[in-house]
C-alpha cells in the first residue's frame, strides 16, 4: 500500500534521511602544487567525517526536534485511518449501504490527505537536510584541504566514494579521525552529551565545495 510505504519512510530516523546527502552538481577537487619530496597518499571516509563532526550532530538533533511535531501529526492521522478502517470492517455488516459508502469515502479522503502531507513533509525535510549536510561538508572540505597541505599530502582519496575503487589501505593512511578533530577544534562546538544518538551518516556521493556562479546579467528584451 502506498500509504504504508510513505509512512514507513517517514517514521525512520525522523522523516526519512536516505536521500539527504544527494548533492547538486559540484566543482572538482581543489588542485595545488605538488609538495617536494616523496609522494604521500592518504584516505578519508568523507561522508563519515561530515556526519561525525560535533557541529553536524548538534544541528541534526535540532532539525529532528523541529520536525518532531509534524512527525507526530502524521502518525496521529495514520493511526486514525487505521482505527477507522478496522471499525468499518467490524461494523460493516450492520451498516446500511449508504453509511458504509460514506465511511469508506471519509477513510479514502484521509488517506489521500496523509499521502499529500507525508510527501510534502518528506520533501521539505530532505531539502533542509541537504542544506545542512552540504553546508557542513563544504567547511569540512576546507579543513581537509588545509590539513593535507600542512602535512604535505600529495593525494587524498575518499574511501566512501562510490567511484573510488580502493580495495586496500593501511590504517595509518586514514586521516578521517584527525580531520574530524581538526574541524571540531576549529568550529568550537562541544561534543554531544553522553547518550545522545549519533546522527546517521548520509549516503550518497561525496560533495565538494560548489563553485559560486556569478550573478546572471539582465536578459535582453
């Protein structure tokens, strides 16, 4: 049933997060002059780094709180539909054809209302989640770039990227944790309180800072 699928998606991790990290078209990674000396390669799970920063964890928790009333509203409407459907099934044989048809129409109207509200809520939530993730990712990338230059890294590969065929890397090459620590230090955001559920690591393509586009000129008449 379409309603069941939509509600299940919305109830999971606060109005559906699975497509939150699908980013818009982005600019290629920044290139810099190669440092002198031997080649130094490192790897990073970029999406994990973004999702585990204190800032992202805090902002994600705030976003969940913001959308909790809407989630409860949708759940209440879904429960009301289920209760009405069960009541109609139980009392159906004792109702007149007109009353039965009237109740069935009311249930159908509520289902359509729920589908519309759930779809709108999910789209709006995912848009806000996208903005949250992209904004944090851009700043994490800046920290990563600085870290790479300070440590004279020649190349940094993203092990979380779907198009990066890395089959093996030594643990000593993984700079995910130090980049997270460097970002937390720069942001000044404290770690979440003990026992706070960690924000899900977004799934999707690894973002890069979007190149700002110049303002469009006036269109000709």
